[in-house]
C-alpha cells in the first residue's frame, strides 16, 4: 500500500530547486515549482491535458534533470508507467547518476512498454543501490506490484522494506499484495491479515478479503 500520490511525490522530490544564483534563474525555479504543483494537482483530478501542459511548461522554464525526473515520478506514482518513461529517459540524458527511485521507475516504464527484459535488467542493477529507507522502497514499488510489473524484482525490494520496518502494516501489506499478484495466495493471506491487524485500513482490508475469496475459490475448484 502506498501513501497518497501527492504525499509520496513530495516525499520523493529529488532535489530542491534552490541555490540558483541570478534573480532571473531563481524566478524561473519558483515558477517551475508552481507549474509542477499545478501539473500534479491536474493529474490527481484526471485532467491529463492540463497536467501535460503544466509539466511541459515547468520543464521548459527550468530544463534540468531534477525537474524532468520529478515529472516522470509523478506519472509513475499514478501508475502511468509508459507516460513516465520519456521523462525519465530525459532525466538520464541530463545526468546518469540518478537516484534509486528514478532507476526503478525507468525499469517499470520499460516493462509496461512491452520490453520486460530491459526492465528486469534495470531492476537487477538497481538492487545493489537500494536505500535503507523502508518507506522509499515501499512507495516506489507498490504501484508496480499493484500493476503486476516485474514482480520477482519488486518482491526483493519489498522483502528488504519489511525487514527494515517489521511492525509497519502498510509496508507488510505491500509485500503480501505482491505475493498475491504473483499467484502465491497461500503465502500472501497470512501476511495481509497481519498487515490488517497492525494497520486498520480500508485498502488493506480489501486486499485481505480478495485473498480470502481467491483462496476459497481455489479450494472449491480442487
């Protein structure tokens, strides 16, 4: 389970657009920040055209790797992996040493675009640089688990997140849900039930009920 899109995006904003120097550049940065926020709000409301316009204007005002990476992550957190990919590729053209979250979102973009072999390779490369931050690990990969993307690699990340935050029901739910999406219902259900016990939450409860129904259906069909 991921935190709301807006909170997750803000928590994972890669670089502050500060320290710009000249007044004109500072003004461009502030305007770019405003446009990024407008684009994100439009994305939340389902106004894709307005979001894309705001994002393009933000990137034009402040052409930098951090701006385009943040746009790519905004699409990633909204589950629009294919839309995220061009922005993420632009980020890597600005600089190759992007944060872990951008590497993973890029992998998701390739997997969603029908190139899973590239996505798998990029995810495996990213495993060596996983941050020691359970919430970062969880937030970046839950949307991928929910979409059924790169599940083997996502589970590696979420298992590490659970080890870092063993008593966190939200993180535990993400792992259980990834197992469920992989078809490992018997393994998923007790994890999801424990997640519900730890964090009373409607989305987690829905995951538990769906896993129970799937397990009952599987038993009935035997």
